[in-house]
C-alpha cells in the first residue's frame, strides 16, 4: 500500500480549482489563503494549546467535485502539501522508479 503526495503552489492574488481522485490531507507549508471558506495560514510560532489554520482534510466527495484554493497574500506564494491514501493516485511513481 503506497501513499502519495502532491505539492501545490498558488502565486499571490491567484486562485485555482483543484480536483483529485480521492480524499486528502492538506498541510500549509508557506503563506496564507483559503480553501473554500476555510482560512489557511502557515504559522511561524505555535503556543501550547493554540489552534492553527495550517491543516485541512478534503473528503472524497469534495475532492471529486473540486474545491477552490486562493492565495490572499500580495507577495508570498501559498504552498500546500496534499497527501493521499493508498490507491488514490495509481499513476504516481512506484518505489524505485527513480533508478530506472
């Protein structure tokens, strides 16, 4: 069972609609923006017990219908890491493919 991941970069002031084959977890690695109506922001400091806006779960239904990602920053790109469970991206490279 292989997991896969995709990086998404959205330039400042831009928005994009994403469709995927299945559910995914999303982690914000840089910038601030939104997914649908949910705010996103990569924290620079997290205090104990503090809630952050850097992680979102996308359901299979929403992933197949599509969801909008928008970068609300004026200068900094919004960078997301989307990670998927087994079988969601069968076209992903297999372990060891880089040696071929």
